[in-house]
C-alpha cells in the first residue's frame, strides 16, 4: 500500500509540473513582438528591450547558450512561478532529499500552485518534519524548454533581472546531477562576473558592494546557527533536551543578529522580519546553497586568464569528476 500511495503522489506531482510548464509555453509572447506592440506599457517595453540586449550579451560575450530561452515573456498574474517546499527531520539540518530523473536530488520540491505547496508542506509536517515554503520568481528547465522571462522576475531591478538571465543560462551550460552546491555556486559566479562585464560594456560604474556585504554577513550568522544546531543534534541528548536546546539556539541567534545589525548596519533593517518569523531547520536550508564554492570559481576564472571558454573547459573537468574528488579540489582552491 505504501508503494502505491507513493506512486500516486509522484504521478500527481509530475502531472502538476507538466501542466504548469505547459501553461507557460501556451502563454509566452516573443519579446520582439511585445517591444514593437504599441499596446505594451512603455515601461514594460523598455525593461524587456534591455533584457533582450542582456540576452544577446550572454551568448556573444559570456559564451552562454544561444537558444530561444529568455527571448519571450509570460504574464503570470501571480507573485511567483513556483513555490518550493523544503523539509528536514525535526532534529537534523540535512534536507529530506527530493530526487528527479533529470535534475537528480535537490533540497526541495517545486509546485506551480501555492495551495498544492501548502498541502505538501502539511503532509510533511504531519509526519514530524520541519518544513518551509519559499516562493520562486524564476527557474531553469536546463534547456529542455525555451524558458521565458516571467512577470515575477520584474519585481527586481534591471541588474537582478539581467543577472538572473545569466545565472539560469549558466545552468543550461553546465549542470551536475546531485550536486546543488556546485551548480548554484557556478551559476552565481557567472551571474556576478557576467553582470560586472555587462555594466562595464554599457559604461556604467561597478555595483555598490555594500548590499552584497550585508547579505554575506547575514548568511554567515545563519550558517553559524545551522552549525550550532548540527552540533546539538549530534550530541546524543534526549529529545526533550534537544527541543529545549533548539529553541535556545534560535533565541541566541536573534540576539546575535541584533548585535551585528546595530554594530555594522544600524540603519538597515531589511532582515528584521525574517528573523522575527518562526525559525526551524528547513528555513535555514537555502543559505549557503548558492555561494559555498563561488570564491573557488572566481580563482578558477583568474587562472583561466579571465577567458570564458577556458574557464568553462576547467569547470567541465570538475563536473566530470566524482563528487568527493571535485569537492576536494574546490576546497584546495578556496584554501589557496
């Protein structure tokens, strides 16, 4: 019976994924058409035209795939394209893995409907897992479909929109099954360096790095909390002591956050609401996924004399290695 239920659940999941992807395909419109259409809002037309230019730059200057991805637009009429459900055991900081034929195992499961995501989260909570739901403005099908620019992506400024196009195209170029940290760190580096070159090509000054410094500082605080919880869960204390210790660590994190903010960023409160909301293991999962190895890729880029073809060739060499060997070499790059 358990196997039958699991199969039915999987069928429902893949059915909603196929339906959601089909809806995107059915409603996309070519950017050229929208930009030329006099009925298109001028502000939207201007943003899409700049995105068109960034898309061409991605292939011509960054060596990213030259295909139909990000040459069309879809108005979603909702805030996110998918909602990702993250889950961990109650006393673990390791994700309950979600495994798929193409992407391999990742730390979440994505739903095109918020109601479906909530139902999945409720199912996981009922069995005792820590659960968190995160809305996602953009994602990549790894080149299986021509991914469009989505209205949910327009909440960002132009830099974030253009950089996300670079990020998602990088996934299409190089992707390793079952290694989220490698994939996301690589794409994050391509996004950051690609955006730097894109701004430079347009005569714009470098981005203000203060926002990135703040984000990095907050991420370090969250990763410290995750390590503390990991040590607690490995300590062998009984469940009641573990539950009390978990709550103490979360409260201590909130105190450290206020001290850090007041010391380093006294006038910036952008993370206050995140810290004030309930915190569990699953809510910590996304942190560190996107940039664990990013500095190693920056070193690799320098050693490739900042030439994209040579850089990608070296990244592909890493991608072909067993995961343990790949991580060992990335750690050597970090240590250097």
